């Protein structure tokens, strides 16, 4: 009788619970594996022994300026050249007032020429049809007014902006409008110049961001030549003071 109890006890010790089973190579299976679910990803540990969640942070993308700001920045790139332009006296006074207002607001030290060039770059027509439309609208305005006084001003405009204005001025002269480039510049300022000093300052801010964004590259771009120092990315920007 005593022998039967001993054999029964030995048999119970051989029947182990499933949770106590352990593979000597793979170790104890995870609960999800036993239930047919995929295993959870491992959690990395730091050198201090603390658990560290997997990093999901991505490299910050490079800043991207609006197309209008990029186009203006391209027109304002390069060395400046002396240009003689006959401007309506009221329009020149308006540009001077905008520059004074920008400087009074703080944050910028912009010359009259810088405000003028920036306004022309942001509002420059994209083609001959648009240029003729602006000049024609300005001419219609002038027919309802008395004689407008004009004075010649020597200003320094970036070379690319000057070339663009000269190209569009050919169509203006061909259409019979007097003045060519001056007529186009006056039309742009009369119909598209910033409404006030705040708008002029915002244009300068947008231009500043576009200039900086042209040189910034993504963080994961890799090592190599510093951004913006070689090839087609190199620009020489005119000063705003």
C-alpha cells in the first residue's frame, strides 16, 4: 500500500504546468507566442541598464520658402548696378515714406533703394502680357489726372532684376507706350507697391527667410561641402542698408 502512494507521487511530479516548461535554447516562450500572436518588439536598454523606448524621431525637414518669395530672392541675387529711372514724384515720395516707416518700426535698417528693389521683385510681371496690362492700366489712371511730375533717380538695382525689367520693357516700347522701363516701373509701384510700412517690412522678412532657406539642407543630407558654398546654389545677395 505504501509503495502505491510513492509511485503516484512520482507520477504527479512528472506532470508539470505549461508555464514551467522552458526550452533550453530559446528560453521561455512569450505569452503572445503561445497564444499564436506575433511577439512584441524588443525594448532597447541603455548602458546604465535603464530601458529605452525605440526612437521614432525623424530629421527635421529643410525650410521651404513660398514660390513667390523664392522668385523674388532670385531676382534680387547678384551684384547691383546703377540704373537711371524716371519716377513719378508722388510714387518716389511714397517709396521714401515706406522706407522711413520700416526703419521706425525697428528690426530692419532698409534704404529707400532696398525697399524699391524688393517691391519691384515681388510684383514683377511674369510675362509681356501682364507687363502691358499694368502699363495700360496706369496710363488710363493718368488720363483722369493732371500732368504728373517726374524726376530722374539714379538707383542701384540687382543685375537680374534690371535685366528682367529691360526684357519686359521691350514689349512696352513696341506697343507704343513712352518710357519703356520707366513706364513699367511706375506702373508696378502705382498698382502693386506695399500698402504701408508693415506690408513693406513683411516683404523684407519673407525675402530674408527665402535667402536663408536656399542654403539650409536636411539634417540627414550627410557630410560634405557646407551648404550653399559651391555650384549653382551660390548666390550673392544685395545689402539692404
